């Protein structure tokens, strides 16, 4: 096995005309995904081309494959919103990066491929001590958590925070970062095994939603005050229950609707408790927005990853050709933490042929 130092040795990179990628056709079940060939993208002004080592698998990838989350105009139709690898080429006007640099990046699509072009401002260094596999698991989670928990949700030290789906990649990132910044964290999970992981990662209490009512448990944990902030990706009937679980002046931030976007609601608690209910999706945000988030992550979060205060949890890594199996696992919700795709082989990760072109 390669260690972190091996994975981060800067290779010299020859850029081919074509590359392997995952094609999901017109969408459907995981089985529609196949290895296909397509031209290597050319980085535009302000972009970098990354030779992909690993790509993260995320819920938006599943939604795009199913046909419910199409890419925004101009984005790659290929799945994949986060990668790690080495810089292969620089577009016009890019400064601060060199060919061969080990990086991770939030992409606008195209991560399930051997090469991806992405705005340079969304590219971050691999945190010290982390491997490329670990680094590829970071961007989508931490961009999402930072902007929704700390900017939109305004969580500060001393507050109480409930995150649903705590054993997901986003959940574990939110638990650790909120705890590191001085909040008391509660979470909901679907099994005792998942609860144990969340509690090891910093949750004060993990509530098994299959056997407990999280509203009642939150009331007991907070002397009936409720929590200051909830991060929810469930939606559906959870929305009304979230209102009940929030404290006066509480905030609910919505980032997904796994149980559906529609519900019958009594919105009286919004007025009585002066609640704030908001939400966001990351992918449609402007390049300037994403650049700003990246800069704040580099300053506020990357040092915590480098010193081990927070860490990533990877459940399983699949080869690119096995992307369908990775999506099946994601849809089962049996995983704890991140699901990854290895795009480059081990020989490619150790080194690459001499640079030409680019």
C-alpha cells in the first residue's frame, strides 16, 4: 500500500487526448453507469486541469444519475463534485499553483474521470499529513458544512447544535467542526454502530431515530429549551418536528430533502419562537462565492485537518469501473463516512510519465 508521502510526490504529467470517464447515459439505476472515453478537457482562463487520483461519491451524484439534479449550464455532464490529484495544466491567468502540485478541489462536475478542469479558486492544497484518498473526501463536505453551519446557520461557541444523518460524510464533518469550535453537538442516526462512531467523533449524544423520538430526546437534553441550530438533509415530516426541537430564536438550515421536499406544516412556531428557516445548495453558487468559501476553509479548517483535530472517515474505496457498486452502497445508507472512487492506479499515483504539452 502507498503511504501519504508516496501519494503526494509531485509527478511530471503527460496529457493524453482522451480519457476514461463514467457515462450514466440518460440516467436511471446505478447499473446505467459505464466506463466511456471522451476528450480530456482543456482548462479555460482561471482554471486548472487536474489529473484525478481519487473522487468522492456524494448524494448529489446519485440525484444527478437519477435525473433529478441536472448540472447547471456550462458544467460538465460527467458526475463527480470533488477530487484529489495533481495539477496537470494551468489555464491563462492562474497564479499560485504549479504543474505537479498535489491538490484537492471542489469541481463543478466531471470528477468521475481521469482528468477534470475546475476553477483555480476552488483548488486547495492537500492538508499536511493526509493522503490523496483522504484529501478527495474533504471538499464537498467542508464547503457544505462551513457555509451552512457557520455562515448561514451562525453557530457559535456555547450553542447547541443538532445534525441529522450524523454518520454521513457531511454529518461527521459537521459534528467534528462544530465541536472543535465550542458547540455542544447532538445527532440522529439509524443504528447503535453509527451512534458509537458519531460519539467518538464528538457528538455528546447520538439519538437512534428508529427507536427514539428526537424531539422528545432533544427536549430532555436541553431542559425543554431546544437547540439553537439544526442542519437537516431529511425534509418531509422532519420539518415540522425540527420546528418543535428548536429553541427560541433557533435556526433551521435545509441542505437536502431525502424524504421529499413537500410537507403539510403548521408554521405557527416560526412566529411564536422567532425561528429562521433557510437553506442552500452548493453547486449553483457563483464562482466568487465558492472562491470565498475555499479561502475561509484554507484559513479556518485546513489547519485543524493538518493537526488532527478533525479527520475524515472513509468507509470504502471502489475502482472507477465499479462506480455502480459505490452508488448502490450510497443508496443503501449502510455506510459510515465517505465512499470513494480510485481513479488512478497505484503505479500512476507513485509517478507519471515525463511532461509534454500542457
